[in-house]
């Protein structure tokens, strides 16, 4: 299956794109998509994952515009044609 991945992070310039297509096996989840991104672009690993391999707590994702944390988080199953957005950490006050 293929999904569209939109990167809204400050490091999207490091990928030379803000959007790309990922080919994933059927039944893949958001975590698998993040690992696929890191496989293609290893230099962004530390932006997404901790040294122990966990997704950084400040990483948020949207599936087709809906917050994945309201579903099954990073274990939300993706479907062919889905649009996955990785959101940057939000700060301010």
C-alpha cells in the first residue's frame, strides 16, 4: 500500500521535500511508517526517536487530518491512500 507522508517539522528542508510517498506492507501502522522514513533518511532518526528507540514524546501525528492519539496512537493501522502528517512540537506561552 502507499501513503502520503507530510513533514511539518523544522527539518523538512533536510529531506528536500515536505511531502513524500511511502510504500508499506498492508496492515502497517504509524510506527512502521516512521521507521520507513528513518530507513530512507537515517539522519532524521534522532529527531523522531530517543536513543532507546522510543518515539519522542513531543511527536504528534495526524491521519487524514485526525489526531492519531485519539485512535491507537502510533499503533494506528494505516490504509492505502492515507495521508499521515508528522507535527512539530508546539511551544509558547
